[in-house]
C-alpha cells in the first residue's frame, strides 16, 4: 500500500511544535498491534492522522477515487475506512454530497469537552486502585511530569495527559465510558492543538494538571475522599473551555 502524499499543514497548526505520531490509530484500534490491522483499518489510521494534522482541512471534501489512487487499492477498502472514520466522528458522509472532514465549530468543541468532563468524572470515581493499576498510574504520571517544562513537545504532553486519563477510564469497570471517552479524545485533538498553537497552555498550567494527578494518585493509594478532586477537575475543565472558545 502506498502512502498518500502529504500536503502542507494548515497555518492554524502548531508548525513549530514536535508532533507525536499514530494518535488516530491509538484511539481507533485500542490495544491492537498494527500487524493485526485489516487493509481498511490501515487506510483509516493514515487518513485519520492526516485529518488530525489538518493535512486534510476541516470541512474539506475527501474523494474516494483520489484516495483509491493514492493508496493503490479499489474503492471498497476506501469506503470501509471512511465508515470507520465516520463512526469516530472525524468525517461526515452525506448522500449525494460525498465525504468531508468534520468541520470545527465552537459549539461542537464545547459539547465534546462537556461530555468528556462528565464521563471523566465517572471514570475517576470508578477507577479500581489495584496494586497493578496504581503502578501503571505512576508510570503514566512520570511520563507526564517529564514533559511539563518542554514547550516544543507540548503536543507530546497533551497526548501523555490523554493517555493517563484514558488509562483511568479503561480501568473503571465501565466499558461504555471507556469507549466513549476514547472516541471523544480523538475528536478533541484538533481543537486542543489549535488552542496550544495559540499559546493557551503554559508550563504553569501544565504543572497544575500534574498536581491534580498527584493528589488523585494519593487519594487512590490512601482510599481518600474523591469528591474534592472531582470538583477540582470540573473547575480545570471549565477554565479550559472558556479559554479555548474563540480559537476557530
């Protein structure tokens, strides 16, 4: 399979920031190695990554025939790949109008962040603090802490942040919460990257997030009261939504 030719990223993207790779695949195919992906899944992972990087711009039409030429395949695997991306919220497929990358709107952003906040609260309350889970929590937190001061790797920091929260979600004994948070995490990537490119996240703010996770870990270890931490989380999310508004 030949890779599609990458185009110049959107000017809204953080062009001077180092970017993690494979974000789309890590959300689309949780826990599955690339060797196990079907052909449509491989295409979905690559096209999804182009959408997240805004190599395919928000609202841009995505032609099946062009993708088939780019990947050297028939249109069948392309259609299957686009259906996967539609289910994840990255593309919209409309009869007689074709497929387009989902547009970015402030309303959509607010709805995604509010839903993420509510589901995250459920995950935080339901996390199982087993010895093994706590050990993995510490490793995720160490990775997050190591990136707090590195502005060039801020996109790696936000990915580490998401991975820690998704780890909590996938160990909260509620598979629906985990699945929905994984999808919402994918849908929020473009909004978060635009906010970061606009300078709306500082080392001080990142340090506040780390303090929250340290306190959350201590509460799990000591079987303490989680409600003050849920309120703290709600406050941070509310501030984030307010700051992110108007970036589009």
